[in-house]
C-alpha cells in the first residue's frame, strides 16, 4: 500500500465531535480528524507515542498536567504512557499519528 487516498476512507465518529478517517502503515496508525468546537478527548494513556498536528483551528492539549494550545505550525508530542487529554477550542482539522501501531483502532473499510 504505497499510496492511499484518504478521502476514500469511511468517516466514523469515534468520540462525540471527532469525525475521523483511519489507516495503518506497517508501523504507525494515522487518524485524519475533523473536530468541532467543544469536543473533547478524555484523559487517558496508552503505550504508543502520539503526535498531534493541527491543520486548522485550535486544540488545547494537556500532557502530564501541562496544557498548551496547538494550532497550525504547533505540534504536540505525547510520550508513550503519558496521561493526556484534548479539548477543541474551535472547529478544525488535525492529523494524529501513533507509533507503534494501535491495533485496537480498526480502520473502517473504504467507501
């Protein structure tokens, strides 16, 4: 799978206000999200490192109790096993990448 058209992936609302398209490479999990203002991701942790890249809008991301606002040009890197949560300060788009693969995230089939 050297090329993938992400617009061909089904959209699922994994959490309220988080509409995502998911896929895996051999070693990583990718989520392309559209989010709505006020949507949140509860505090949690997992063994994968996770990177948030905001494409449009603003997210307040809290990592181990420290909060920052991520917007285009600002990337948040969540270390493996770090407690983190997210709150959308506006509508927007983000790409979230996990390493290694998060096998519990099952990508939906294509349209």
